[in-house]
């Protein structure tokens, strides 16, 4: 097993469900290169709706529908999600168990005091605290100097290519991007609209580019070179 940390671009998205209207799962972390079908499988574990019986709709921070993510073999980044957008799960199964779960959510529940709850030996609260303590080191292994040396070879304006792809562009930013993770990133202004942002993350402006022409990558995922320039209408 490799000791190298995972440098796949991550994003935090909220989850909602068409039947479970009282349920909202905030800030679920996804890999941007994750297939839509794998996203569905995760949603199946969260809500109970079968992956083959759901449709995923990407919504912006105001709850507006952005796009229907209906191609299972596409990656999440293809649809251009932004940090803290919402994946809304539409349950297409008329006999889905989630309808029963929503009915049960209307039943008045017994409310236990915090004092009584904390006396219990095995609770979700204790499990969550132990889990976070156990896995805290995974995030702490990264610091603000992570990949600084690799990033120093990049200069804004340099021509570049996303490694192992045909996606070309210009280096538009080099530095820290705390909205994504600790350490250094390279912001790329792409020739074509295959990115996932416009140089702005969670309201913070990093560089200027057209919609979906921007992307942030770890330095080891970007290659410098004297690459040709293509317009959006050109075939690569």
C-alpha cells in the first residue's frame, strides 16, 4: 500500500431527497473524479433508495436546479459542481421504502435529555467523537507547506496541461486554497469549458475566467510545456 496521500480533488456537497423532505445531509465529501453511478451508490447507503431507481439533480446554493446528472459513466466534475452545492436525489420507485420512512418522520418522537443520553454506554454521539479522534491524523498529516516545492516550478501565465488528459490551459494561480484542503494548488484557466469553477471558490476570488473554464489541481497533476492553443470550437 502506498504511503502517498490522496491528492484527488475533493469537494463538499449537501444531500437531499425527494421523499425524505425533513432529511438533509450536509457537507458530504466527494472525489471530483468519482463516477456518477458511484455517487448514486453512496446516496443509496445514505437514504435507502436503490441506485438504479434514482435521478440526481445538482442544485446551487439557492436551491435552484443546475443540471440533471443522468449519465452514470460521467465523472462528478463533468457537471461542474461548486463547493456546498446540493445533490438532490429524486426517488423514481413508486414502492420505495423512503415513502414509509417519511411517514414515520411525522410521528411525534420521544425526546431524551442530554444528561440521560450521555449516560448510555453506546451512542452515536460517542461513536462520532471516537471516529473523529481516530481519523483526525489523516487531515493533520497535511499542512500549509504540502507540495510547496512542487508548486514553485509554476508561474502565472505559463502554458500547461492537466496530466494524463488532453485538457490544455494557462496557469492562473499558484498558492494555498483553504476552501479545498491544506497545501498548495495550481489554478488553471482552461481553453475549453470542462472545468468546475470560474476562478471563485465559496465567494473568494482567485483568478478570472469564463464559467467552467477554471479548475484547481495539485501541482503533480499539472504539466508545463509549449502546448498549442485551441479555441472552444476546435477539435483536440
